[in-house]
């Protein structure tokens, strides 16, 4: 996945796992920055929220996004 692929993906690339992961990272970063700008502290709640965004339609999504793993 190249920078150009992210900026101007073809229909086939839009469906790729790698492209979805890059989009998830972009969305998580945007969300985290917005929350911090609003004055929210970096907390466990924020970390779990960002994790939930990261795993949307990504590899290993059989696990619950936004939750701590139970061992």
C-alpha cells in the first residue's frame, strides 16, 4: 500500500485489507486528536475507543474491538 494508493485508490484497492487498515488508522488518529482538542484526557476509555476504530473490518476482527482481552 503506497501513499498514492491511499489518496486515490482504485475500486479494487478500496476493498483491500491493507487499505481498510490505513483508513482505520486515519480515522482513529482524527478521533483521538478531536477528543484531546476538546480537553478530554488520554485515558483508558479513549484508548479502548480508538482500538475499536482500528479493528473495524480489519485482520483478527473475531476479537471484540474496544475491550480488554480476558485471559
